[in-house]
C-alpha cells in the first residue's frame, strides 16, 4: 500500500472502519462498468480531493462533481454529498481510490472494472436492517463476504456485490447508515443496490415515506425510469443488470390511477432498455426488493403477474428479490410453467447474527424452498461464464445448499 502514498493510508483507515468526517464512501456502477465507475461520499467539508488509480500504481487526482443535497437525516442535519464519475478506466482492473478533506485523514476503497468478456463472480445479499444497537448484523455480513471470497477464489474471486434492499433499519436515521458504512462489502467492492422498504422508512415508524434518503446515499447511473429514483441499469461483462424500484409508488401519496401509471412507466422503460442494449449482453438479470415468489407461490405485491409476460418475452435469466427473509428459488419458468430456458426467480435469505443451517423443503409445483422456522439465513454467490450463469446459495458456514445454472439464450 505504501507504493501509492496517502491512498495506502486511506485503505488502512477503511479497513479499521474509522472514517472521520467522511462517511458513506462507496463505488456504484457506471452504465458500462468496464470503463467507468461512480463514487459517492458525504463530508462536512466544502471541498474534498479524490485520487484513483490501478492498484500498485501512482494514483492520479480526479475532478469531482460537488452537489449540495437538501436532505436532512435524523442525527445529521447538514452535509455535502459528493459524487465523482470516473471514465476511461481500464477493463478488468482493480482500482483503489481515496478521498481527503483539506488537512484531513484520507479514506479509501477499491473496485474492479469488468472484463469485456470472460468469467466473473459476484455476491448477492439483502435484508440486513443495520442499526447501531445490533452491531452483530454487520459482523454477519463480513462473515458471509469472507465465505464467498474463499469459495470463489479458485474462479478469480468476487468482482462486486449486488444488494436487493433493506440495508438499513430506518432510511431517515443517519446512525443506521453509519452502521452500514465501513463494511468491506461497501468499500472493497463496487456495490449495486436498489431500495427496500426500510430505506423508505422514517425513524418513528414503518411509514413508507420517501426515496430521498436512499438517493442521498447512492450514486447510481441516472438512466432510470422517469420519476422513479430507485431504477437504473448497468452492464458488467456480458450481463445486463436492471434494478427495479418496487417501493416508488408507495413512497408518495398516489391514487390508484397514478399507481398504475407508475407501473406502466417502469415497464415501458425496462422494455426500452433491453431493446437498446440488444447485442451487448449474453445474460439478463433483474433485481428488486419485493419478492416475485414466496414459498407458497407467486407474490402479488412483488408484481410477478405484472412482470411475467415481459420477462418471458425479453428472456430474463434471473429475477432476484428480497423482503421475505427466506431463500426461495423457482425452477426456470415461462408462463408459470417449468421450461428449460425460462426465468429463474429467487429470493435472497435474511442476514442476522443467529444464522442457522437452512433445510430444503420441496415446494409444490414450480417452487423449491429453503426454510428454517419461517426464515433462512445466508447469501448467494453467482458465477458468470460463457457456457452458463450459476447461482449458489450458501449457509453461514459456507456450505453450498442449492445450485442452479442458467444456460445462455439465443438472443438474435
């Protein structure tokens, strides 16, 4: 680390989760994550410097876009939100970066750009509900991350983390975000995150209130559906990832007509994105918070019936979701029936300190269920290769409990 000056000191501080006045530092995907990346952080200082460069080489300064946000979290009434858009990066390269306030200690992180083609791995998790009075939750995240790193090491290790919402317990409460901040999953990797219902919550209750707190904490590509801040898309290698916001229509006062219009707007945007990216991806992965399925079948509030025809028509390979706190995985489906090249729907398990070994309970029809007393714990690591996309659900002890492989589709 000493090779590249104060960026090495920044990484050392990040490893200790000691961020000083710089908080919520992280890397978010760019549309083309082979040559770009988007940074975000908060600071009380009116000016900051950011440096970034390939690991082991001298890091160069990058210009930053400074924005003042009107959002006031509980316990953090004023701050600067900084963003930096990094361009012209080298594909398939590990970069390190650091941010420093004037005369302050640097804080740093890392990310890996995508290769144009070839294999890569990523970790998928969700539903942590981080809060300062439950520090064991973030220790569980670290434990699962270490398990996935070890399991994927022989295949090149992890490239990034995909998160399907409910990172924090109350989106309005800054202490919850600070508890989330500093985990290696947030500063050693690019993280692609969609909002969950918890990100919309005020601290005094479960009122689904607004997306402003999620938006203030992330720097996702500004390419989402009009008026739906939690939506975005990016390409990583030969995969097109599309993030959907299942909370947007609940976060504001809407009549039924407006709710239907929000759904239609998001669907039309999704179809435009997939059409525009045709020929640039081999696999299509959609992720959101509310579940498409639960262990007893399709889930109405997750929108399975609404999205099913579009997913069938456009050839979605994986539809990932969360919220139900139990790992659920369907067989490949088209039109609700099992077919070899259909869409696999999956719900990630919850993450908590008291994580137990899950058990397999065969679901009826098209659904396979892992369930442990109403909840299951763990995460998934996914490997992408030219001949297949494989999802592995693993327990807190690192035991692989379920595996499913999606074969590449003919997308001509």
